[in-house]
C-alpha cells in the first residue's frame, strides 16, 4: 500500500508525513495499532526572523494518539526534524498540521470528542472510554468549548419561557432554572437557582431595552416567576403553561376519586368501578365512545357513557370537578375564554364546602387573567418540558454532576447545536 493510502486510512491530513512501518501490539489485553512515521521536511525560513539560512539540528520523536481504527487505539511515533537558524540561533521543530503545539492528541481525536460532547447525552466517562483517552482530556476539551459560550446580555427572546429543573443540588436549593427561547427552542441560559432574589439579580444584568423587548413571558404557577415578570418585564404578556392548568384539575379529580373510593368496601361495585375505570374521568367528553361494549363482570354497562354517569352520580363534588376539567379542555381547544369565565361564575368558591375543590377554584380565580392569556395565545412551555427531559437524561447518564459549570456547558452546547440543526433543515 502506498504512502497516500496509508495516510488516508489513518485520517492523517499532513501529506508531508512518510509512514515507515505499521504494527499491532497488545497492552493490558487490548490491541493497539502502532505507526512509525517521519516528518523530515525543512521549512523555507525561520518563523522568528524569516531568515532562509537554516540547517538540520537533530530529530525530535513525539508520541501522538490518532483516531481509532475499527475501535482499536492508534498511536503514531513521529520523528520530526529540528532546525537551527544561523542568523538568530533559534532552534525549533517542524510543526505537524494534524497536531496542535504541546498536544499529544491529534486534531481528529479532539474534534471527535467535541462532537460527542455536543451531539450526545453520553457521560464524560463513556466518551473517554470510546476514544481511549483519560477523563481529564475530555474535561480539557469541554473547557475549550466553554470559552465559546457567551450569553448576550443585550438580547432576550421575544417569547421567554422559564421553568425549574431538578439538576444539581446547590446551597441555594435542589432546583435549577432554565430560560428558553419559546420560538426557536434554544436554551438562553441555565441558572443554578430559582430563588426570587437570585433571579432578580440575574435579570438585572440584562439591559432595560432587552427586558422591554420580551413580548410573552411563559411560566407555570410559581409566584416568584410571575412577580418578576410584573416588575421587570412590564411590556410582556404573562402566559401560564396550559399543562399546569389541566394538571391542577386532573389532580383534583384524582384526589376526590381516591377519597370516594376508599369510603367503600374493597369488594363493592363502587370501589371496583372507581378503581378500574379511573381514566374515563379525565378523558375528553368528545372522545368517549358510544359503541356497544360487553364488559366482563360489569354487565350493567354497555358503553363508556354508562360507566361515566355511574361514577359521577356517586358524588356531587366529583361531578363538579369533572365539569371543571371538561370546561378547561373545551376552552383551550376552542380558544374561547367565555367558557372559562362561565366556569368561574358557576363555581363560586365561597359557596363550596369541599376544601380541595375550593382550593382548585380559588387558584383558577387567582390566575384568571394569565389563564385567559394561555387560552388566547398559542405559546406554552411544551418545548421547555422536552428540554427538561433531555437535561434529566444527561444527568442520569453521568450518575449526577458535581461541577455545575460543566453541567451548564454541556446543556448550552447540546441545545444550541439542536437549534442550529433544525434551522438548517
């Protein structure tokens, strides 16, 4: 095989290198490809004084790790020409295009590690094992990429989504805070706490104009976020995430159903129906089927409506909670706030005796204007919840992170890469 083919095989881009020999050895029961090569090129001039009066001054041998070949580690022993300048007496070695100065890893290895750090949720230990390098090498590559991350304090997204994430537990609490661009899905920043005072200090670092440019502030029912939006994002419309609105009514129905179910004997019909068919209570009314179905052990039921009516007739509070959930479903699906307003008129929390039902209606009244905004506008924290899933996967694969800055760097690298990939598509 000629020299050019060998260079291509080992992913060596510097065509001045001449491969002399290739062998395979075993070290700690692992195969290693060993390449012996020369770089005897003499440059045209001295890099310091630009003089052309150069002469050979011996040879330096360096050990360079190359990209894996068929998942086998590859090491190159490279003999580099040393030169001496007759004008300024400077002694230097010829630079290799595949290796950075003072590095013993080829540029291809560094690029591959960077690619895995950006495009996968693998832990640094897994990446180190894959490329046969130390964990410290992967950390150094991450440090290099950390310098490329700069959060622009002059710009905030038009649609700002904010939510907490159970990332790294710090002295400020167990929750971190994620800020996302609601339109592109890019993570703007990842903050180590969700405490109100710390978030105020953080948002104060942005310019007044940047905060005024935010048109929609999408959040959950955490009061600290809403207070910050009112004070520091005065031009924005506060939109509550629709998932949390539905989840409020969903949890209410679950609590009432369980309490009602436990009031009956376990062998009773009521207990068994409430336990077996609990999903019918949270299903959208329009999706219930009228088709005849034969239920084993329940011959009195012929379709889903029979089951639903049986459960709702058991308790008046459960029936009210069911209609609250259905009105919320319909308001959001049809984008009609009149149904939501009628819901609040019909259910005055002052006249409700059940504490759980009263608390739910009271919460809906408290966030009334923000819920109406979520019905009218299309924005939600859906993309942010998807991002939280990837962040949790990143944390789980690494069995947790101790260094918050490393964790934050991985998150920003991954999500900025995902956003750019979608733009290219």
